[in-house]
């Protein structure tokens, strides 16, 4: 299983899908978050392995 943490939410999903697909299936638009592991941004085409944990950081924009 793969763990994604976003603020107070914890999402646990099976491994094997790309991060982009995992986010979309969870109802999260990939363009609205950065996926971070060990302090580094992870590309959305990455396929997480069992046991990996990620933090989702909201992207804020404005003018």
C-alpha cells in the first residue's frame, strides 16, 4: 500500500498506478498539488512501490 498525506487527510491506496492516476481517482486535480517524498518533488508519472509515503502540498496561486 502507498500512503498519501494532505493536511489532516490520509489516503492509503494500492501500489502500481501512476501518481497522476491515484490523485485523479481520489478526486484531486494533479495540477493543484505537489507530491513530495523525503523533501523532493516526485513527478506525476512515477509509480509508487508498496510502503512508500508521500506528502501532498497544495499549490497556491494568485495575482
